[in-house]
């Protein structure tokens, strides 16, 4: 795998009209298009955009609105979307009262999502999960939904963890958690690590792209293999 070079068209997405867009999650969207699920801060919601070339994207479109009445998702962000059969599933981060949780929703068209449960699919419980679980990344392999997620503090998480599910709703957390922690000797992740996306990569098994924090305000994109 060669080093990345930043494209001359950067920044490729976002302007004063859209406001802040963050935590993008890019997958194959069907019919030769790329799908980018993202957080849309102006509306505190999850959104989606599409592209034919990865550079020019359609305007963001909200896919799931927050539900303040739930008590755990006043804000929605940091989501991922996966198509299984003829339906789309979304795992997303709901935030309220200084805590973060992971919820699950489904859609028939990949654009309009409805919640599968009123309760979180994942909540912070273990000591290393602190006050938050967030940033889900889910693959479906060998009949299992495999979730990688961040955990720790709410402003920015601290570690990466793993869970599995038969139905995409009820997850069992791995006894190996946390599966990745920061290495203080590395300048780029001296403070902590956060949100990830996992991709099957035959030459190495799996690649995990994640955020490394030099300090709480400076973030870098990092990569690990398994």
C-alpha cells in the first residue's frame, strides 16, 4: 500500500451553505456510484451524498433526524450504513447529557431510515468505555454483524472496541476489548485514538483506518492491519 497524496481539488466537499460536515464513511453505493454517509452538524443529523468519481458530490440529504424525546439521542452523528439483501441498515451515534450511545435503524431505499428499537443497541458499560460508545463500523461476514466502535470520553473517544451480533440489534462485546489503544511513543497518537473504518484487504487480511490524536485538538489519519 503506497502513501497517500492529497488531491489538488481539495477541499472536495462542504461550503458555508452546508456548514460543517464530518466523520465521513464511504462505500460502494450501487450503479457505479460512491455513497458517503456523514454527520451534518447544522442539522445535528446523519446525511448522505453520492458521487460518480469521488470528487464531485451531490448536496447532503438528511437520512435520520434526532429524537430528543428518547432521552439518549438529542444529537445524531458518526454513523455507518450497510446494505444486506434488499434492505439498508444504519448504526449511528446518539448523544445526550454528556453521554453517547449506538442506535440502529433500517431503510428500504437507503435514504429514509426508521429506528428498529427505541433503546440503544450499545451503551457504555465497561470501565474503558467511560461515558460513551460511538463511531460504529459494521461488516456482515459469515452470518455475523461485526462492529468496531470507539469508546471513552464524549468530546473525543479514547480506545477502539469490537462486538458481534446475529441480528444487527443485540450485540455481544468481545472479551478482548479494548482491541486497540493509543501508543504514547507515537507522536501522531500520543493523546488517544478514535473513530475507525475497517476494510477487508486480501494482502493483509483487514485494514483499519482510525483517528490518532497528537493532543485533544490535533487529529491525524492512521492505519493498522490485522
